[in-house]
C-alpha cells in the first residue's frame, strides 16, 4: 500500500471518531436538549404540530397525559420550547 493512502485512511478515521465522539452527551443547545429529553417519545412530531412557544412551555411545565411535568426547567425549557415552536 502506498504511504499516502495509509495517511488518508488514518485521517478519515480520525474524522469519524471526532464526529461520533462524546460531544453529544454534553450538548446543551436547544437541539441537543430536545433530542435528549423529548425526541425519545416524540421524535419530530412536536415541530410538525406547529404549536407556539407558550403552548409548548405550558406542556413542559404542567405535563400532559402520559408526560411528566417539569422535564426541563427555566432557561432550558424556554430554549427547547422556542426551538420546537413554529
Ligand atoms: C416519557 C415520554 C415523553 C417525554 C420524554 C416527553 N413527552 Fe411530551 N408528551 C408525551 C405524551 C404521552 C403526551 C400526550 C400525547 C397526546 O396527547 O397525544 C405528550 C404531549 C406533549 C405535547 C402536547 C402535544 C399535543 O398533541 O397537544 C407537547 C407540546 C409535548 N408533549 C412536548 C414535549 C417536550 C417539549 C418534551 C421535552 C422537554 C417532551 N414533550 C417530552 C410523552 C412525552
């Protein structure tokens, strides 16, 4: 095998390692939070409902049938509600 091919393989596997690394566990962006706290039950459905930020925030605070209240609080709840609203 030519040397440069080996180097190319090493570089591309490093890229994959970085892309799939532990980054996701510390993702506190709205997208990351929603993935961690909402998508396991809802998938993409909430965005598609086209609710307003306030409506979503109310559900996060009060819960719904089968959904616990206060899964997220304060700033995090706000961020996610904003992200998932229309
Ligand atoms: C343990 C599973 C679970 C998790 C986690 C969860 N939900 Fe829910 N959620 C439900 C269930 C069950 C309902 C009631 C479903 C229904 O009425 O169709 C619901 C209802 C809702 C509704 C009202 C939807 C409607 O049809 O009126 C919203 C908005 C919502 N959830 C947002 C969120 C957000 C935002 C998060 C993350 C912070 C979240 N949910 C996390 C289970 C969950």
